[in-house]
C-alpha cells in the first residue's frame, strides 16, 4: 500500500534500504490495519496513511532488535548498546499511530 518510491521521494526516508522496505512496510500496514476501527479499503489509503506507514517503517527498522529480542543492555570490549524499554517503544508507536486520520481511529 506504500511503496519505496513514496518512502524516498515524498516522505524523504533514508533509513531503510529498498531490499528491506517490503518486509517493514507490510508490518507497518498490518499495525495500521490492526489499529483502525474498520477494514481499510484502497480509498482509505490517503497520503496521511502512507506517511504514517513510512513513520512506522522507520520506527520498526530502528527498534527491530529491541522488539524481537527485548534486550536491555550489552557491553563487549568497551562497546555498549542499550535500547528503550518495551513501554517506551509502545508509547512511541502509539504517538505515530495518532497521526492516522480521525475517521480511521475514532474508537481507539
């Protein structure tokens, strides 16, 4: 429902490479569908919905390790890595979904 051309040209996305985009865009559209109070039709996929889908693509890409592994911190040979808590991740996702058109999310 959202393609790589829209992601790069309109949304100006740069994080996700074309080879990975299909995977993350399908996940993003599933999340949007799951959070709408009706089944999305082709006419529902406005530029606002596409933009939110692109935001979710970036969000999913950036948080993929945390979402899938629930890792809190790692430190190896002076290199450390930490991730947001799952609650922070859910809150960030909710903030992105708040950008959906009101008629799609009226009863969330």
